C-alpha cells in the first residue's frame, strides 16, 4: 500500500500519472500479492507496476522474497507443492491466472540463477521453446535460432558449432544461451533471477550490456544481490525486506535519496 | 600406565586392521578365484563346435550348445519385452507422479518383489502360463525372467530420473512446456543413458537365473521349434550337465559356464561404458 503512495509522490517519468491512457505503459501489475509456502507467508501484500520497455531491478537480502515474487509473475511458483497465492497479477491488464499457463510462460520468459542448458546441442536448446509452442517450419526455426542467438550476443561465438553440446560452452556463454533460449519464443517480458551470480566480471559485463540492448524489445525484471548491478542496469529499483516491498522508485532515487530508513541502511551497506 | 594404554591401542589397531583387510581379501578373492577357475576349466573344451553344434546323444563325444545359446538369447529378449516397459513406466510414475504414500507403498512392494526367491517366480509363471497351456514354453520362461527384472527396473529408472536436476524441468516449463512435455523432451532424454545402464545390468543379472526356467522353458536337446515350445538355456544346461555322471558333460558344463560369464561380463562392461558417457547432467 505505502509503496504505491511512495511511488506516486515521486517525480518518475511515468509513475506520477494516474490517468487511464498512461496505463498502457504498465506491463505487469501486481495487486496485494500474498504468497505462502505451506503455512509460511513469503510475500506480504506486494503491489507494484512494472513498466514496459524498462529494466526493473529487485534488491534485498537473501530470503527477502524477491525471487519468490519474480516467480509469481510467470506462475512458476505453482510448481511448488502446497503453495498458495492471493492477490492478482495482470499482464497488459489481463489476469494471468485466467490465461493458459503455457501462454503466460511464453509471454513472460525466465532466466535462472544457475544456467540450465538442456543436455542437447546449442541449436536444440534455442529451438526448444518454438518447438514446444508448436510454431515455425524448419527454415523458420533456423532463422529464429540465429536471431535469438544474435539478440543474446552469442551468435558470433557459436555459429560454427551449433550442433555441439551446450555443455561445451563456458559458464557465461551458457547463461547467454539460456537468454537466447528464452528469447526464441519472443517474450514480452523477461524475468532474470540473479543471472550473473555465478559469473566472472567480464561475463557479467556482457550480460549487463545485453540487458541494456534488450529493453527496446522487452520489459525486463531482474533480481540481483549486487547493488552495483542494479544501479548500472535498472531504470527502476524495488527494495524487498522480509517478504515486503519496502520501497519502489527510480533507481536514482533509491540509491541517492531513499525515502525509507531501511532502504538507506541497505543501499549504504549498513546491513544485509 | 600410559605406555600400557598405548601398547594396547596399537595391538587393537593391528588386529582390527588385519581382520578388515583379510575380509576384504576374501571378498575380492572369491571373485578372482571363480573367474580364474571357470576360465581354466571352461576354455579347455571351448571350441567352434561347442558354439555352433547341437548336443550329441549320450555316449557320443563332441557336440555343442548352440541351441542353449540361442535359447538364452530368446529368453532374454522376451524378458526385456516384458520387464522393460513395465519397469520403466513404473519408474516414471514412481519418480514423477507418485505422492508420498504411493511412493512409499511402491518402494516397499518393489523391494518385496525383489526379495521373492526366483524359484517362486518360476512357480508363478508355471501356474499362470504352463498349466493352462499344458506344456512348457520359451514364452513362459521369458515372462518369468521379465517379472524378475521389474523391481530393479522400476527402482533404477526412478533413481536416474530423480537425479536429473530440477533446474532442467524448470527451464523447460518456463518456456511453456507442460509437465508431461518437459518429462518427455528434457528429463527422460537426460536420464536415458542411466536408465539404459540400469536395464543392461538388470538383464545381466537375470541371464544367469536357473530356477525360474526349470518350470517354464524347461529344456530341449534340439533346436526349439517355436516360442511356445520348450527351449534349452545356458543356465539350465549347466545344471543338467554338471550333475550328469559323464566326464565330457562336466567339461561342457564348464564351457557353458564360461560362455555365460563372458556374455554377462560383456553386457556389464557395455553398461559401464554407456554410464561413463552420461555427460554433464550430474555435475
């Protein structure tokens, strides 16, 4: 609740508007989201608007619910046994729980913390999404694979060995392969769950560069432990603590002039 | 006082170390002894004729066990046809779909089935197939061996499926694949080599079974005329020839034992090779 107020009071490019026509710029909105693992409540009343073609970062200490929240946005949390969700998530104004789950996941792609290429060739990894969703002829599939690898800035490195195992790639390349795989179904939103936590600084820089270029065609939500990373790549930043969204604002405001004491303590390194 | 304790400690150490060492030696030595003994006796009368000819009538020397080698192959083929689909699909259910209670019951029953003496499985197949048909058959023997394969096939398939990292399932489902689709296109292919290895080792295990065949495929001194007729098989031939009162039969039993062992060993080695090529899934 208070986050919305905080959000509206600040002079962000879009957040200040409350008129219906400006809602088009809101890609995903969550309202009053509560999430439970069994009897443990992991998320408390999260409400947030994620803006289209912007990078939104979630920061916060381990176990604060930022990944859990990310996974509610493409309904991945449904796979957890005895979990329960309250509240609404809207994608372009539509309740994602009223859409087919496969459609939600196709439109909202996800890249995980640890790169998880399938034990298949590089080509087959990228072609997996289009195949599962049943579109594309053989030649169209080849084009899609090339385009996705280009968008993930991996094409030049792998074009000569598309039929090698994905495991022959380095850690950073594997993560970019996973991004290419997610891009192959042309998602509107890309969720990145600590995509660089296992990568060295050079590989990290490549991914950040990629995020920057992808936001023209995608809305990006990234969870990160690394505050510098949030500061570098994100337009908006949300700070999570103990399952609550403490503050959500433009990245500059969060890092330079946080409204809440908890946020300030965290971004200045006083805890967490 | 202190030195007494030290000496005592050292003595206990030496005794226990030698004891465990000797036991290890006995365990490994048994295998080496069996293998070398079988090799020495088996190779002596192993020749081309043994592998390609039928057994000769009593009193005539020479002849071979070609019918038993082919018979064993047929029995194992049938065992695979029966055991693999049931074992594999049961394993898929156990690993992917069973709830806590079902999973416990399934594990428990497969353990029990695995513990059922093989001769009882033989009697079961006898009652089920041989009695209604009024004659022994290759088919009945294959079914008996297949039933013996089921528990291990279920458990090993389930174990290898569970070893596939959850992140691969998640990756597939995050791309819009249903649970079933993720299973068919990512999880099972990732576990494929492991599952095949489990099945091959399982096959090698039942290849040497004798008891279930005594009531089912029985034996045959000639080429088996068909799948619904009795057939010779290596383990049964070993049994028959070893207890017969003729020296040249004893010799042939050794050779048959050697051939069986060589086949089992070959299957075993193939299985290990497949497993070592399992790839980076388990990293």
